[in-house]
């Protein structure tokens, strides 16, 4: 089935892969993902937006991964491996199925992935396909070596490894078997993901991936491309990422990613970034690029600072970077995250390349929006909320001035009796070319279904998981009517 272009009016659904139901402790690339695609197509959606699928490090945030290129093996479906005769049987994972316990799931899955690898070693056909994959995947060998070294060093950050291990051209002695196993995992991940994508396309669903702007300091990216970052002679960051102080946070936000050395990157025609964008653009149908404003100006905080207050604004690569990107990747299919208080130059940069920005309904009823009668522009992607927001139900329950919101919704032509339903309807019916709704908002779930609470670390983040699709199935006809009324 032909996929819709970004300039066609349509609707999408947001749900992280890890939030799918399943028997093995986390949503994965198996049959539940196919079922979700089928249900979403039946409902009338044409986009499935997910969060980054890269291998997460400590804290389990998909926004500080070990690699910008690799997939997290935790998403490999053991049931599909059984169907492919790489496993005889897989017992159900019997821990708490309502939350993802990453450490336990990794230990559980690794046992069976290693069993599958041993069977794979005797499969001539798969090994032939595997060798082709290894040969054609430019980042794979160095990533596999990095992760093998990470294991050999018991998870110690690479800046604390010995000189031999820190050397990107160092020896593989004693690592060969683990490197091959890690490469096998990536081969299986990509194979399973591509099969899911083919199925999604058959149902008319595009998969929207998510590309974090920054990368983690303890990552294969910084390890291999260390000249692309502002590092000292011991490879520690000189400056790190963050957000400036504002009305909501007097200290700002200290994210801690190493900052790019844009002067060096410019000399390479932004080679590292071109590789990131090209690979992810090939994996996904659409790419959401996070923190777009940093291409204009970014907040730079001295390494070791207690808060982000000590930072300052630095000019980003701006038009020179994006000119180079589109010259080298003319078919790049992306939208950009441009939320928050921004200077006009950010919007000018976005509009110069005719990029779709984002609007979030929960933040669309302030003074600036009042001046335009709370109308959502056509050239954007509108959300009820994102992974960083409260669910729509939680937002309403915690709203201070419910009467004001009811009056606003009445002014927009809604009854104003059920604010959650009105907000959902307006998100779908407004002028925005693309509307995307988290599944939790469609189903009226509360704070228990929130994905992430920014500024916090803990098991409450990145761990929400459905136990079944029953509620979704029961709402399909209602959703169909909503999308039809919204002409999406």
C-alpha cells in the first residue's frame, strides 16, 4: 500500500516499542508489534511513532544510548527466533508484566539469545546472509568491539579503560567470540525490524523513528569519533549539554552529553552527522530530530558544573550544516522538535528548509496562542502530548483553571463538558497537516501510563507497558469515527 507523504493530512499514533504487551518482560519486534500495526491501520492511522531503539545505557533512557546506529537487542523477539528454528522453546517471563525491569529482562533474554547464536553457527543459509550484512554495515565491527570491551571492563566507562582498550585500532585478542555474537545480535535485530517495516507498509503505516540530537559520553560514537566532540586530552568532556534557566527551572537542566566540535565537523563535511542521518533515514520512513534549536544556538555548560546555570549560549552550525545535509541527503524525510521558548531565528531556520515543527496541545493555550485565537497552524505536527508529558487525563486532573479551559474549548466550537475528549477531538480536527496521539490519551489512561518525567531518574521512567490490546480493540470503531470526522 502506498504510504502518505508528509504534506498529506493524516493521523499517527505514538507508542514506544517497549510499551507493547508481550510474554518476555518488554515490548519487542514479535507478533504483538504486528498486531499493533494491524489495529492501528484498522483504526485509520498512517504513522506509528516510536522512541529511539538504540541500546540504552544506565538509567535506561533511549536518549543516552551506547550507539546512534545499533539497535537494542532487548527488542529481539524470542518467539520469532523459535519460528526460525533457532530456539526450541522459550518460557514466559513471569516477572511483573506492567513495568519493564530492564536488568532482569536483559539477563533473561541473553540466555536465550546465546542459545540461538549457537544454533545459528550451524546454519549455512543464515550465516551466508549474516556475512553479507556484516560486510555492508559500516559501523558494525567497531560497535561490536566497543561493546565487547565494555563487557570485558565490567561496564566501566571507556575513558577509564587502559590505553590498549582505549585505542580504536587496538587488538581484538580474546574478544573475537563476543564480537561475533554482538554482530549476530545486530543482524537479527535489523532482520526482524525490516520484516516488521514491510508488514507496516503493506498496511499503509509509516514508522517514524526518533533521533536524539546528542549522544552519550560512554558510547561507541564518542569512542570512535572522539575528534567530533569537545573533549580534553583524557577524553573527558570540556563542556556538556543542557537547557538554560527559565520560568519553570531556575537552575536550568543539566543533561550532561558531550558537545559537538562543530568547527571540526565542518572540515569533514559533517561526516559523522551525515552517517547518523543516512543510516536512520534508511531504517525509518520518517525521522523526528530532537532538540532542533541546538542547530541555531545551544546551551554549553562547563564540565563538572553543579547546575546548568553556569552555561551560556553558543552559536550552532545553522544554515551551513543543513545546506550540507540536504546537498548530501536530498531525500531526507524528517520533522523537527522545536518546542519551548525559542528566538525567532530558530523558526526562520526551520521554515527556510520547509520543515514541519511540533505543537503540543497541553502547551497551546498561553498568551501567545490567545493572540491567534488558539488556532493551530497547518504546517506542523500536533500532539496531545509526547513521552515527556503527563497523559491528557493526568494533565486535566492537575489543571488549576479548568473553567478557563472549558471556555476556550467552547470558543473553538466544542461543548466543553469533557475537556479530555474535547482536547483529543481538537488535536485531530485542527488545521495541522499531521496529528499524533499517544495511545494512552486515546484510551483515557492516567498518570500510571506516563512514559517519562524529565529531570528524574528511576524505575518509573521508560518502563510503562501494556498488558493487552483489549482496550484498544474495544475503541477501534470510535477512533475510526473520530478520524473520519477529522478528515484524516
